[in-house]
C-alpha cells in the first residue's frame, strides 16, 4: 500500500489505514504501538487512524457506509479479514471493494482509471 500511496499521492490519491483487532487478534497493541510497528517495519507514510471495529454492533460508521455501499462479490457485508480495501473517489462515492487476497499492485490500473476521469 505504501508504494501505491507514494506513486499517486501527488495526483489526489491517499491510502488510509484503519487498524482493527477483530481478525485473529492481529492488532493487539495500542494505537501508538501499531503506528510505530507500521512505520518502523514497513516505512508507512500514509495516514494511519485509531484502531476501530469494522464488523458487528461496534462497527465504525465509516465502515458501515463502505460495506453497505460495496458488499463483497458474494453479497456479504462483513469484512472477512484484514486488508480488505475500498476505492473511494473525491466525491465520497464508494467505487469498488477488493478482498484481502487482492494485492495492492493489482489496484493500480483501477486507480489510474479513476484518476483519469
């Protein structure tokens, strides 16, 4: 994701990360610990927000909006695992949802299409 952010940041594109501990307890640390890990290990340069919930009654309003606007290909609303990605245009329209198995570099052509429109 860092590479996508660095490639397109000067063209009105930003990666935004929202840590979540709902998937195998992969994000057990504090917000500060998560940020330190991401920046020191992966050289993250994009905005990282406070840890949130993405599924269930405690789901963040942003994720409620994202998942309802773009259910998964099978119609599921819930996020199945970390690294589910959403593409949102400058007007706030949720254009696409990509599962955790979709590699960030596989999003480049779709990002290019959105930035060109």
